């Protein structure tokens, strides 16, 4: 998280909004927030399951959050009408990716959004499966479709995914463009999310009240189908780093150490 904040500020972003649960606010501020507040403007948004439009109630069996789309919706007030990036808090994206987002958002019109597209081979782990949004991109560099593949794995000689618990597998090329949930939006996107969330609650939650999630890729896919927004894919050859499994930690530590040794990052981000 510290590296994402550092890279975002270096790229020109000037405010950080942390989307967290209310019950971890004090601990989060003690560990992270209070340090970052000394460096830039910080705001907090709280994603709670009872933060729903009027007329809706949280199902009794619902424990998990409502998804990334709902998280962004919870941050609407803190975003305050400005163009913004939305990222996962537990992924290392690389400075280049934030620079691509910042450059696009400086000139973006309403309804002209973007995402950073990674190469699948740069985003998989040696220690198990990952979930990725597999993208289709047209000749002009715009996203035409995105499909969530929830179990993608490396194997000797390639990468493949399964949709039936491992009974059958489909190969995917290593250079396939995938989403790592690194998005750039103008404030008009928040109106789209707000308008679509009630339909999600009506249509999806009834059939799967405990686990249905309002994902950003689902919102984006619907807008593409309806021609109500466009997503420019900003291609990056950067390597994603993340601790999906505990066995990933040594390689992530090693990668960051190497980037420090190469002079890409200072020994200490904040002084």
C-alpha cells in the first residue's frame, strides 16, 4: 500500500481515499493512515453492508462486502467530483501504471474511462491459482469485453483456466491482456454506479444473498454493451507483485529489494 501511495503521488495524484470497515478505523489509522496524513491529503470511506439505497435491507446471511463497485460508491463523497483512480489495496502495480492513469485522466472527458492492462504472464503466481479479468481490446485500444476467470494457473509449458473445478482446462496465452483492478474514472462513473446498484440488489442478491458481488468489471461490461461509456486500455509491461499465498512473500520482498538496488525507489519511502 505504501508503494502504491508513493507511486500515485509521484505521478501527480494529490489525495488518498482509504476505503475500509468502520470497525478497523482506529487500528488502520495507527498503522497506516496517521503516517500518510503527514504526506498528503487523506480521507476515509467506510464500506459497510448496511450502506444500501432506501428500501433495501441487508440479508441476514450476508457477511462479506458487496464488492468493488459498492466500495467505489461508498467513496463518492470523498472523491468530491474529481477524476480518480481505483485500485486494490494489497497489490503492487508499479510506478509506470500510475503515470499512465494520471496522463489519461488529465485529459479525459466524462464517460471516457481507462484501465491499466497487464500481460497475464506478468501477473500469475507459482504457488496456486489467481482470479483475473481477461480482456478483449479493439484495434483502437478500447476494451470491448472483460470476463472474470476465477481460477487461472500456471503449469509446465503454459497458463490455463478452469470453470468446472479442474475437470477441464483452457489454455490462455501469456501475452493476453488482463485487468488487475486498476481503473481510472471521471466523476460521471459514480452516477453510473449509483444508478446500477439497486438493480444488482434486486436481480442478483435474491438468488445468491450471501455471496453475490457488485464488481467493477461487471459495471464496465454493461456500459460497453449499452454504449454509455468507453474504457481505454493503457497497456503496461510492468510486473505485478502480490501476496496471494504466503509462499509469494519472499519473491515480492526480493523484487522490491532489487528495485531499490536499481535506484527505482529510495531505501525509505517516507522520512
